[in-house]
C-alpha cells in the first residue's frame, strides 16, 4: 500500500469487461517528508470504489487486496484500488541525515 493524491481521472471507451462501470483515477504517490511524491510507484491508475475527489489524499492497495476491496473474490482485471480516503495525517518531522566523519 502507499499514500497518494488524486491527480486525475482516466476514461476508456474500450476496456476489459471487469472495468465496466468502474471509476479509474490517476494517483501520484506522496512522501509527506519531501515533495513531489516518491517516483518508484507513480503514477498509478487505480479503481475507485469509494468516490475520492480530485486532490484528496488516498490509500492505495495493490494486487488481490485491491481487487477484494472492490467487492469480489480477487479476480478482476486491475492491479490497484483506492481502499481509503485520508481525513488527517500526523507524521513526525523528517530526520536529517547523520553527518559522516569528523
């Protein structure tokens, strides 16, 4: 899972039948200690069963956990899904790297 922000929506007129009627969002990963987000997982297209709005922070799950969160046994044609909408986030400040040498 990762923490992200909704940065867009994706529309596709031709898609796998499992995606019919599913809202697809473009999510950018966040690292609240540095901006912009962590590039290792973004951007991600995620199914959205919760109705997240543009700019909201969300929790995104991958794999079977994502598919089960969308109301099934895990056999859907997508890999990521919004599983939570973040109301508030409390993180300790980032620690500065320890200096090497004398």
